[in-house]
């Protein structure tokens, strides 16, 4: 006969599967592709011509990446459900859920760093409230956040254990394991993000339409990448995710230990750990966006990605830097183009340069 714990575990797994199925139905019903909304659509363009070719001139990257995401997420959900039945409320499983739920902030985090997604991606309606903050569209593909933000933890903690095994117990890595783990995750996360994002940008999954010239690579090209800024800021989420999962000699993760300090969760340690994870990871993600918001407000992100690679959509130009560089319109300033972007009146004076400009001649 099944115990009460086994029954609750099976129930939780069943609820998770039902939730996934409901989510898939919601996505299927509301899915869009292309620059559909008037807010972003360029009515002068039919179809989706591209002024520049994607990586290796392969025209099916979007389909490949989106199908790959679906397969990966189905595999992840199955793995989580199976693991939950065997190890219910395990910290890693809780963190998978928390980092997946980060997608609610994604439109804000596309707005802050000028992350412009390819309109041909399957996406939510661009007129919906929070989704409308994205410069162009809010794609479904970002549902795979868990695999991105948690990936550096596993090699980092493996290296930490290897280093500790070779050092005496009074060594720095034994006395300060969380600092050591954070440093390892910063290095691994920096390299991992750089390799992944530069690849995805070249496939035309998305671009950074404006970057700060300093600290960026290929500045001015359509595939420009804010190397120092993005690869560093993104670890603000990776590092706390890894630190919260770290188990010390008590056998408990840092999230579990913090959760037990909250009186309301003293009898529900798993719930306490989940709440701690959710709060800290969401604040960390807000700090990521806050760093970019400072760059945005100071208007040092002057290098625009030329040529604009998605002509079926209006040129996202909240600061009129594209116009100043000769990129023809129509233009879109998007939502939060006023004081949020350091422009109290919500506009920026500009005119096409007399001699064409860099974007026109590129």
C-alpha cells in the first residue's frame, strides 16, 4: 500500500503534467508568427526579406532552434516529474521551477538591453500587457531559461569538490566555499554566455540593437554583442542560483537553511526553500535589468546594429540613434520610451544625416 508521502508525490507529479498540458494549449491558442501588431509592423514590407545572411547562410535556424526547445523542454519536464517522484522537493528541482518562472520578467529584460527578437519566432501577441514591453516580440523560446541559468552550477560545484579534495581543510576554498563557488561560476558563466549568445545572434534569433561601444565586440555590425556588460551581468542570476543550491557539511542547501530561519515555514522547509529561491533569484534578475537600465538612461549605448536585420518590423529606435546613423524608417520608440529611457518628453529630436550615414552606406 502506498504511503501518504508517496500519494502526495504522485499527486504533485500529476498536477505538474496537467499544468504543462494546459500551458501547451494556451501557447497553441495564442501563438503568432511575424510582425503582426500595428505597433511593430512595417506595412511597406511583404514577407520577411533579410538584408544580411544568417550564420553559414542557413535559412532554417529559427525552425531548428524552436523545435529543439520544444524537445528539450519536454525532456526536462519528464526528467523533473520522474525525479520528483524519486526525490520529492529536491532543491535542484525547486530551482528548475524558479528559474523557469523567471520568464514573467523577460519582456522587461528585453527592453532594458535593447534585445530585439526576430519577429518570425513563435511569440505571444505583441499587444498583450507585459509582453508589449519587448522591442518587437516576446517569443516562446525563452521558456528554456532553467537550462541556461543553472548550467554553470554543475561544472562549478564539480571543480570546487575536486579542488577541495586536493587542498588541506584550512585552505581558502574550504574556509570560503561559497566565495570560491561564486568565482568559478562567474568564469564559467561568462564564457558559457559569450559562446551561446554570439552563436544565437549570428543565427538571427535576436540582436542587441544598441550597445555601448566600450566593452562590446563587433560594435556597429548587425551581430554586435555587449561582451563585458552582458556576460558579466547575466552571472548576477547564475551565481545566486548556484550558491542557493550548495550543500554544506550539514547536508542542507543554502536555500533550505535560509528557509528554516523564517518562522512561517518552520514546519514546511521545502516551501520555505522555494520562497527563498524565488525571492532572491527574481531580485537578482531585476539587478541584471537595472544595470542595463542605467546604461540606457545615460545614453551611452550609441552603437546601433546596422543594417537593421528585420525590415518587416519597424526600426526600434527610442533614442533616434538609428535615424542619426542613416537607417531608414519607419521607426518605433516602443513602450517605456519616456522617463524610463532618460527622455522626460518621450521623444528625441533627430534627422537623417545629409550624406546618408553609416547605416545607409553599410
